């Protein structure tokens, strides 16, 4: 039996869960997992539910019934086929650790996505990408051609019917127009020293200041640089016995892991944007093993 994922967000009020579960029960859907959260500060409700169809009901017919329920609550909702892998475009510049990590996870099946293209403003990783039978696009970006370059990037995304853009250390600032057009569909990764250590060589700056923790943050991209809703974070401890080169190596590892976990949350529809922050449901026991492979 196929498994589907229903995501719901709306203004919180009594009866939401009862209305949805009742609709699924009437249409021979077996609920396999559910998670919900009420944000009392914003009076918002979020839910993620997985289910199987055990009768003769078609998913289109069920979606129509869910739509009738959703209308009564002014819900934002969607039904996703869990067997369909999300189409993803990866963008990278000259730091390849996140790209290489994502390619490896994708290749062994630990990252359930369909990488439809890799875009870079340099040629460094063309061979790596092409050797994985993935289309590679080198789109140079300068101060003078930025609008044309972004239009070319968006054409690649649209032609590939991509649902998500991953900035795997893509060292270009996206325009406000592109951020708005792809709102909630661009994920970025960076070290967590910002804003304390800005500019070049943040790990060298961290070493010189004697930090004891190195971290990474993955977030949705907005027009405010590196201030979008946070999806995933992690840290690793460092000591005075380690060099600045060790900091760089450890930083690359934690960046790769955090980005992979953020992508997992997004493609499994566990992440909901809630104003300037996110609601991220943990992996369910049923999907824990497959998701934690990342």
C-alpha cells in the first residue's frame, strides 16, 4: 500500500484533529503516524500525518474530501506521495565538502531526493557532478550580470521542475526577488560564528579568540542575509590543543551533517515555517531508521 503524508497549518481552534481524522476514517485511510503542535503565542496550529489507503478510495477522491474539511478551517494543506522523491537543485561555489557529502548520501540511498541539477559559478566540481550523471551548469555571477545570471538559474530550476534549492556553500548573495519567488524552498548552510566572526577565515578568527564550540546552522533563505527561519543546528567541542586547520576540518564535518539533516526534515515534510522561526517535528519511530541514515 502507498503511504501519503498530509501537512496542515491554520489558526488554532477546537475540532481540527477530530475533523481530519474523521475524514480519513470515513474514506478507509489508516493513520500510521501523527504529530501536531499548537503555538499559543501566534494562535497557530501545525500537523503532520501519514496514512495508507486500505480500501478502494482513490487519493484524488480523498484529497477532495480533505479539501472540504480544510475549507471550513481556512487551512493551508497538502497531500504528498511518500514514494515520490523531491526534485532538488544544488548550488555550490568552491567549497565542496557539503556537495560531496550530499552526493554520497544520495548515491547510497541515505538521502531520499532526486538531484536534477548542480549549478556553480565556478568549474571546480564539473567532473564530480557529471561522473554522477547529473547535469552541471556553470553560471558566472558578477556585479554587472547578476539579474541575467539569476534569470538563468531560475530557468534551470523551472526546466527541471525542481521543488527545492540547496545552497551547499554557494558564496553568492541571492537577490530579494529570487528569495521571494522561492520562499520556503531554498535551504542554506553556514557556520554559527556569525555575526561574531564575519568576513574571511572565520575559523581562523575563532581559533585566535580561543572558542570552545564550533557550530553550524541550516536555515531557509530570506531577503535578510543569514537570518531566515532555522531548521537545524549542531555543535562540536574544540580545545586549545587543536589548530586552526583542525577547526576548519571539524567545521566542514558539522556543516555537512547539519545540512543533510535539514534537507531530510524538509523533504519528509517535517518542517513548517512559522513567522521568523520553524516548527520541526522529529522523525517518527516508523521512519527513524531510514531518516537517521542521514
